[in-house]
C-alpha cells in the first residue's frame, strides 16, 4: 500500500481531552451483514480508534437527529411528489425533459436517504431502517435495498481492498495495475482509455443498478426476497406505465434516457470522490480499523451546497469511521478527526471537488498504462 505524497495530516484545532466509560459511538464498520457489527481489528479499549470514539461520544456527535431527518424526508418526498405532479400537468411535450432532469436529482437524493437508513443513522432499530430502506430504495428508485446493503456492507468492512471490496473488483474498469495486467474482454478493450470514458460510462449506471437489482433476486440468500421483488416490479411498472401512457413513444424513450443517464451521472459524481485514486490494499494487508478507513478515503471540501449535493458523503473519512453518525454531525466530527489524525501522525486527505475528480481520473489513466503499453508493442 502506498500513500499519495500530498496526503499529509492537515492541521486542526485542539481536541478536547478527557475520558468516558466505553466508546458510546453506536458506530459500525459494516463488517458482515449486521449493521451493528463493530470494527474487527484495532478497536480495543486502548486503540487509536477507541480513543477517538470517546472524544466523538463526549462531543455528542453520535446522538440521533430526528428533527433533521423528519425535515429532510419531508422535503425529499415533497420534491418527488412535485416532480410527478409537474409530469402529469405538462402532458405530451418536450418540456418533459426538464422534469426528467429534475427527477434524476430527486432520485439521487432518495438513494442518499436509503443510504442513511441502511447505516441506521435515522432509526436505531433494524426493522424501521429496513422498511424505510426498501420503500425509498426498491419502490422509490428501483434499486434493491438487500442487494445494495450486502455490497455496501462488504465495502465498508474492507474499503479499497482489491480482493474484498466489491467496489474495486475488476469489471468494466480496472482499479490497479495488477488488474490491468490480468484484464480480459471489455475491461482490456476499455482499460487503456478508461479515464476518458469514465464519465460517459456513468450514464449507464442508473440502468446498471436496475439490472443488478433484478439479478440479485435470483439469490435464495436474499432476505425478504418476495417483498424486494414486489416493490421493484411495482416501481418499474408504475414508472414505465406513466411514461408511455402520458407521452408519445419517442418522448417516453427520451424521458427515460435523460432521467436514467443523469441519475447515473449524479450518483457517480457523488461516490467517485470517496475512494477512487486513494491507496488500495491487497492480500494480507490489514492495517488497524482507523488506518484502514482513513488512508483509503478522501474528504471533499465545500460548504452547505456541497453537503446537500453529496449527501454528506463529502465527509467520507468521518462516515467510514462512524457510519451510523447522523449526516448533520459529520461537519463537526471532521474537525475532531482531522486534528486527531494529525496528533497520531495518520495522513488525512482532503481536497476540493474538482480536484477529487482529477485525482480519480489521473489514477484511472495511470493504472491503465500496462494495457496501453501492451497495445503499443503490437
């Protein structure tokens, strides 16, 4: 594992000291299938992570924020309803493409709410979290909550681990030079120029989420599979029926393309800065929990607008350390975590949004070098 040379511990304000009984974080690393599973290594009472956890708990940053989430869920639901009201009011017109773009943003916000539900940021108990997750995920945007939860849980347990994190498993893109050398098929065909193709490929991500969700229904291990299937099919039936009943076939297809392509680009722009271009782990690389999460994650600087558009995931380091921390507390947690990392000498990487995309694309171009070199020899 290598650390980027510009990943230096950022200075931060003094961190309050003191002790508290237990960590009291209510956080989870996402290991296994139970969101309450705690960090598996480096999380003992005297570990670096435990000391940070006590400071976070003393600051009250793990406390629930019901008022915030009540307002957020109300606004997202209202935006969803307003978008569809505008759709039915406009009728068969090309102006519907503006509604398609608006609903793409709303679908992204719904997906971010489902993300927070999965991490139990809103409810402490599993049952209401799963009910909400399936309503917002399966019914709201046509994404299987069970499939995504399994995938995202494995990612949180081992971020950027080439064998254990499904988000950096070789598929259409390659994420390391080793993956590039062993690539076959479409990954080898695209890999040499994948940096140029990254954003265009994101236009397919919305469709990919639906296809992956439907494929996951074949797995007998999926919990609540009949419910997952019913909600997914209800979403797809209602969505497509609305398009083709209100719009002419050509406009319906255009609406579908604009909506789903922009939805995919939006989600990709939210998640790409988090880990792409940060150090990757292989084999038996197992740093302790704090370092495993901090060294593989990137924060994105910005104000309240950035927080809104990225759903708080711009505080990716803090989110990975304390996944069940309510989103509005991440901004304050950043000050404590950044200062603590400087205190113990752990690199803490933070940059602007455009720079984060540049770093991700630079990494994609660099790891594709073995493919370009091999082509040059032919």
